[in-house]
């Protein structure tokens, strides 16, 4: 076998290894250099790959050619020389014959050049990939900033779909959004279509009855290619000839599913590069974030609209309360209505129907909130119209028929206690329709009388009749009317305020004015519950004889 060492020209060629741009070019050029360095010598160069195998990259001569691309463990060389880079073994060279000292030295030097060139090329490619990915991230961030500034929802979705199509140079695309962003089971709705008839997209069906495109939402980002005229996951016979492939890009970030983007006939093919894959992944995150933002903005807009409507309703409902107490010498009046929400289902009223004749009511619709407030608003109109001319027991029966008609089969009802007061005779007549007991403080004895209900709640039973309580009031006497929001108000231990505690506050503060008594009850309820807002509407009315 010849024993010829490399020339100066060969040494210069080794230096030029560092100028190559691809690994294939590096292997091809080094193979020529080795052929000139060791003519008529069988030689194979092996490198350690990412999967920790040593693979035969290329061979010179005939002996090792069949092993190219395979595991280097199958080689039986006469000489094995390692390839190192900065102390790390990155491969080796298998030589088919024994080498002289000079040949070994020349080959070792050549392998050192190759190892350095290979390592630098690999590091350079990785740095370039990292730079490309960083550029993609910056580009996505820039595009995201622009899209996040878009205020028109439809324009945003169209621009989002167009951006996705540009990533893979798709000829058409479709953007689906979950009906409830964040709920993968809510179903997809087609929001935007570009470059393809919407009827065609809507006509797609999945295989074996699987919903399309909902079945793709759980799939990873991928390209589905046509095989034997059909596309995976699409029912047979549905694929038009022009449709070769579909890129599937689920839109999701931080566990929030938002939708799905389908890109038709992407130019990338099934083999998506690392850079394109990174861009698609960034797009999936960006798209999900934008769609989630749209959803949050829509919810916020609805919430703001409802809040404004509730504020208006609350203002209107507050204006339905009496604006001033009747001016009737010898009597004091006070009242308060606290709603559990913006608007409530309690109602109270007091007004002078004619000189010296006062009408009043405290009522509570079942539940609380909008439905109760609407029912009570209608109820107030009827009460105001009927109260001046009807005795309380007749009035209760009249109101009952009205409420029966209004609530229908809803199961709603109203409890109420209403009174008529003759200021000249100090006589009061009360009728209670399933309402909480009324309390009458007698100044002469210091005791509290309890007046129970005289009939069922309004709206419970058509044709119901009601009785009444007729009482004569004396100086210092107090009549206390209230809703169960007071007696059923609970503290942190879930103990209810109760009638006994309310009666005790009435006895202790009855000698003060009506306003002072009202303030005392409010303080005591608040102190008992430890808060200013309650689970139910709370209403209280006081009539005091001076």
C-alpha cells in the first residue's frame, strides 16, 4: 500500500474546510481531501449524532462504502483515530490499513481540521436557527402589538387569518372560534373565510360521524396531506381535486382553547421546517390571546351595559319610594329600604290619601333582583290607584287578583301588610297577606303586641279573602312594619336576628322619635350581622304617635 503524505496544496484545502456552509458540502470536500492525503486507502469518517449513536458519514475507497449511513459499530478497521473538539470526542475515522507515523500525524491533523469545521458549522447553524426563532418571536410580537390595537373585531379576525396564510403561503384559509372561548366543548363557529367558498368549507364532514372541524381541535399543529384522493379525518368523497393538503393550527395558550385555523394548500408541504413550525406555534398563541381578549371585551361590554341598566333601574326604583312624610300633626313617620342587589323586590309606601287619612304598605316579592323588581313596580301602580278608596281587607283581595293574573304559573308571589290610618280618631286598620307579624308598642304598659297575618300571600290563590286588625293608638304608641329581611338577617355563625331581638330594640328606643327608632334598629341589625349588605332586601317602616 502506498505511504504518501499530503502536500502543501492538501493542507491549504483543509484550511478551506472552514469556508463551507452545509454539512453535506463539508463531507464532500473533506472526502476529496482525504483521497489526496492517503491515496488508494479505504477510510470511513464517523460522527456522534444527537441520539448518541456513532454514524458513518462518508467513506473513501471501496471497503467501507456499504456502511455509509449506518452504525459505526459494524466496522472492522485496522486503525481507529478519534475526532475531538475542545476535549470532547465527536467522532472518529476508521482506516482499512496500518499507517506510518507520518501518515498517522497527517491524518490526525486533517481530522482535527474536520472536527473544528464540523463543530463550528453546527454551532453556526444552531446560532442561525436561534436567531431566526428570535426574529420570528420579535416579528410575532410586532404583529401582535398591531393586532391588539385593532378595535374592530371582524377586521381583527380577517387580519389574523391572513397572517396565518402568509406563514405557510396558503392559497386559502378558514378561522373557527369557539362559541365560548375557554370551553372546548362549546363547539366551533366559522368566523372568517379567505380564498375558498364558505359553502364548501361548511359542507365538510368528518369520518365516522365525527364532527368537523371540532375533531381537529384536540389535534397538534400539523399538515394533513391527500392520500389516494382523500384527506385524513374528512369523510370520503368530500375532497375537491384542487385541495391537496390542509395545515391545522389549534389556537390555544395557557390552557385556554380559543379556536382553530385551517390553511388550505400550504406551500410548505407536510415537512414543515423548524422556523415555520415556530412561527405557527407563535401564531397559535397570538391567535388564542387575541380571541380571548375579544371574548373578555365582549363580556365586559355586556357587563358594563347591564351595570348601567341596573343603575338606572335602581335610580327609578328609589324614586318610587315616598319622597316626604305625610304632614299630619301628632304623628311621626320613618322608613328605610335596603336592597340586597342594585334593585330589589321590596316595596314600601306612605302617603296622605286625603286630609287626615294616611295609607301605608310594606311588601316583599318572592326572591330578589330584576324579576321581583318588575313585579313590584307593577304592583305599586295598582296599590297607589286602589288604596285611597278601598278598605284594607278589600284592597288586599283586589291586589291578590291582580297579582294572580300577573305571575301566572311562575310561582312568584307577594307578601304585604297594608294599613289605613285615621289621624283624627287615631284608629288604624291593618290587613296582612302572608306577611311577617307587625309589632305595636304600647307606651302605657311598655309591652309589644304582635299582629299576625290575615290571609295568604298575594298571588297564591285566586278568590282569597282577608281579615283585618283594627287598633286604637295612644300617645307614645309605635307601629313597626318590616320584611323578613330583618328578622332573617344572619351573622357569621348563621344565627338569625329574629323577632325577639327586634322587639327588644323597639321597647328600648320607642320613647325617641320615629327617625331615632329607625336608626337604632339599623345599627343593631348591622352590629349583629357584622356587615352593611345583606342576603335579602331589608325594609322597615315606623308610625309613631307623638
